[in-house]
C-alpha cells in the first residue's frame, strides 16, 4: 500500500470516529451519516484526501 492510500485511509478513519461520536451522543444514525459525509467532503475539498496524484488544481 502506498503512502497516499495510507493517508487517505487515516483521514477516512478519523471521519468515521468523529461521526461515530456524534451519532452516539445524539443516538441518531442520521446524524452519523450527515457528519460522516460532511467530514469526508471537507477533507476532499481541502485536498487532505486525494484521488489522483497527477491532478493539479
């Protein structure tokens, strides 16, 4: 596994932990999904999670 894939997996795991915490506190599966989607979207937006190493924006 390459370094980029390891970093992407770490960011997704972090998003899962945050979403799980929010879902447990509120006892809501919907909140879990919303927080998970928001965390992953924000990580993709700020380029923490990268899909292709050749993409230049």
